[in-house]
């Protein structure tokens, strides 16, 4: 299988549980931007099992705790692109956990960094 997430070295993992692992994003929107990636290869959120959904919730909370301790962000964006027309470029489930910091946005443009990131990968 020619999937970059299936071929990632285990040494890059920050956290993991039975169904998911967490790595740093190579092109972070903000400091601490993480990817939560499924161990089983499936395309997007709509291919997740009920057991995996529970494991996803646990690892996202663990990753948030990790970032809270490390950087103390003010808020978070969680993002998933499901399908090519939604901006998905790697067709293996992954969730973006993006910490947000006071002053990293300006009012209604609070998702500016995320929008630029999505535009760049399209």
C-alpha cells in the first residue's frame, strides 16, 4: 500500500492507544499543531467503527491534555476533511488538532491560519 500514514515510523508517535496515534504536523498552522491518525487504514471519518470512535475521543482528549501542559493554548480547532472536494489530500483518516493562542487571530478571521493551510493543500 502506498500510504504515507501507513508507512510512518513508530518513533514519530507522541501518543497512541489501541486504534490511533498522534504526531506533530509537518506544516503546522500554529505551535503544537498535531495530527491524530488511525492505525487501521480507512479513508475518512465516515469509515470509523463505534469502537474506534470511542478510542478517537480518548486520544483527542489525551492530546489536548498534552498540549495544555506543554503550551497552555487558549482554545482549539479540530478539523477533518472528508473527501477530495472537501480538501482531503491524504486518503487515510486523520484529524487536525490545532491549538489557538490569544492574539493569533483577529476577530472574525479567527480561522485565518487554518483557511490558508487548506488553500495551500488544495
